[in-house]
């Protein structure tokens, strides 16, 4: 093997994310459930394949994807089935706002009230800046 191929393989190995302990716990749990539920044994090589194929998912994503795959699959989910379940969930959640709760105002401001509030804010900001600049 020449040095360029070796370098390429080394950089690929570095780019693979090493699964966390939590990831392994989630994967083991779901593979045990799959094995029992679908009555199919899971070999050590299968575990390695699942881990490699799904290593880019977080433990939380893996848990959600495995659960969805089990709920929707008639046969024991393979890595591709789990990835498809993850993509389905990701697309479904694209439009969900995950930030802090948004404020809900019970009253609506009129345009005049809004302009007055902006003027008050500008006065406060100006006074605050003068105070800070003195220091």
C-alpha cells in the first residue's frame, strides 16, 4: 500500500466518530429488544455493523430511530431501516421550534402604542449609554 492510500485511510479513520458509552447502551438495549421481539439472534459482527452504520447519530437520535423502526417494521430492522426511521423523524420535526418557549401576548398593540414603546426604549437606551460612558 502506498503512503497516499495509507494517509487516506488514516484520515477516514480519524473522521469516524467514536460512539459514546450512552450510544453503546442504547444500541445494546435496542438490539436485545429486536432479537427477542423478532426472535432472531444478533451476532457480534452484526453489532459491529450496526455501530459503524449508525455512529453518526447521537444516543437520543438512535433511541428515537430504533423505537420508530421497531414500531413500523414487520421484520427485524437493519441499519438502513433505522436510518430511514431517523430521516423520517428528522423531516417530520424540521418545522418544530426547539428554542425557549415563545411569549404569548394576550393584548395586541396598536401602531401608536408600538411607536410610543420604541421611543421610550430609545430614551432609556440613550440614558443608559450616557451613564455607561461616564465610567
